[in-house]
C-alpha cells in the first residue's frame, strides 16, 4: 500500500515536471519568434516601409511616442519622423499565453525634417505583441527618450 502511494506521488510529481518543462520550451520558441518579429518591425521602421509596418500592427495599434503623445504611429505614417539609423536591443521578454512583452533600449538617429535630425537618441521601449488569429501582432508600444 505504501509503495502504491509513493509510486502515485512520484508519477504525479513527474507529470508536473514534464508539463512545466513543455511550458518553458513553448515559451522559448515563442520568445525566439517574437524577438525576430520585433527586429523585422524595427527594420521596417528604419526603411519607412508603411506596408511592411502594417503587417505587424493591429488595426487599433497605439503608441506612446518619444514626444509624449499617444497616437496610432501618426508621425511615422505621415512622414514627420524618419530615421537614418534605428537599432533595437531587446533586453527582456515575458510570455503570458497569447501575449508577449518585450522591453529594452533603442538607439536611433532621426533624419530629414524629423525633430533632432542627425542626433543620436537613446530611448527605452516596451512592445506588446498579441497572438491574434494565429499571427503575432504588435498591439501597443511605448518609447521614451533617456535624459542625458
């Protein structure tokens, strides 16, 4: 009887470990996927390719931009903000079911008629991705300039 109880406890504990390991493996796979998408999104912003950016954004995408405004990427959409250089460095990722939160820093150099054109700007960012209809989409973003 004791052996049966111990065996049952062992099997239950083993199943929890297997489920936990599978959950962590799945999160790692998701992390790799959203990090790649986040990099592709940054490349689209650098190139100014709105069609490409729209592939990543939800229709109701919103951003708190580095100018302390909440909008739908209006400054990028209307060409007010363009970049000569755009580097995104993801420092942390958290996965919660169908939501991925990425945080890190960006080093950008605006160009043309963009505010601070030609200057190196350091900022912090948070991107929130959500899996919708089988695709990861960027639903919200926050970017803040780091004071020098």
